[in-house]
C-alpha cells in the first residue's frame, strides 16, 4: 500500500479520532499549530515527519512512494557512548546481548 505525502494530514485526523489537535500534538511531540498546518495540507519538516510517522505506526516510505525492500536488512549493531560508566567487559556483554535479541526478532519476523 502506498500513500501520498499530501494524504498525511487526512491520515493524522483519522488516527487521532475524537482526540483534539492539542492532545495529539502533545503525544507526537510537536506544537498544535504545526499539527494543524499539516492536517490542512502543509508538508512537515523531516524531524516532524519522522515523529508523525512513528506516532501513526507507519513506515515513512509509504508516504514518500518508496517501496522498501524488506528482504535486505542491515546487520544488527550496537552503539554505546564513550563514557567510563561501564567496563569494556560489561559493554561487550551488553552489546552481544542486544545483537542476540535483534537477531531473534529478525528470525521471528522471517517465519
């Protein structure tokens, strides 16, 4: 299914249902004025677009007319901040655990 970016506003209205613009904007993390403009057909900036897609639970590619190739996935990775809050051993163990969980999720999705 492919949606057009021009239909983003209608999709927002549909998703928020009886909730007001202010309540939906607070959930998304944008101003109510911004959300109102988008509902009226304005195209959001990239950061706002990402927040809205996350709130809608929609892949941004759907609104951009891009068909995502789900068979190609980047390898699971872990990035940690360079702080001395954990030992190298702990960071390595946490990283291995996170990668194992990511691999398990990928394997489950492929069933």
